[in-house]
C-alpha cells in the first residue's frame, strides 16, 4: 500500500467575512482529488475542540504545509506572521506551499 503524505492546510487570514474560506475550500477539494494525501485543515480563527491538539502539534504531525493566504500590502497578514514566529525554527526545513490570492 502506498504511503499517504500528511498535509496541514493552514488558513492565513482570521478576519471576519474573509475570502480565505472560499480559497481554502477550493484548495482542500483539489488536494482531496488525489489519494496520496491525508489533509488536516487548520483554521486559527476557529478553536480546536480536540484535547491536546494545538496548532503546533498538528503541524508537527504533518509532512508538509499548504498555507492559504491573502496578500496584504505586498506581504501576508499579521496573524499568519505571528503563527510562523510562534512555531519556531525547528520547522524551518518543513516543505511549504503557498496558495495566495488578492493583490
């Protein structure tokens, strides 16, 4: 049996009324079309109800990260910057892909 890669799809926006929901659903659907992936959707704006399931722990279980983020002022949103800094350097070598929209 072929090993499935674990992907963490991380929302980069936490704003109310955000378009990120639309783009993240599209990205998740595209990823879901391939049976080689197990997807964990991480939305920092929605509290996780699972005990002991911090965002850092969930990302640690992933083989790679897909970040869905808008462009704000030729950069990315402050909540995503804070999350990246919070995760720390130990994840610097983890593969990351970006789905960016806006601008």
